[in-house]
């Protein structure tokens, strides 16, 4: 219930090994969630769904 059909995520991390920034790491990521039904049991026959979204 309330499970999206499609999801995806990806993450990248870079670690500095030299100089003033030695030991510092920088990371970024992306998370995607597709459309999903609000409540499959009470909305039988209706098509209202939560929209898809992304976070960065």
C-alpha cells in the first residue's frame, strides 16, 4: 500500500587526499520516487495518486 512503481537513487563521494583539503570529503545524491496510490483499499476505482518527486 502506498508503494511507488518506480524508485531510483544515486550517490557520489569525492575524498581529497592531498594539500590543505586532505581528508575532506564531498558528497551529493539524487533520490526519485514515482507516482503511488494514496490508499489502494479506500480508493477502489478512483485514480487519485501522490505525484512523483525528486530530492537532491
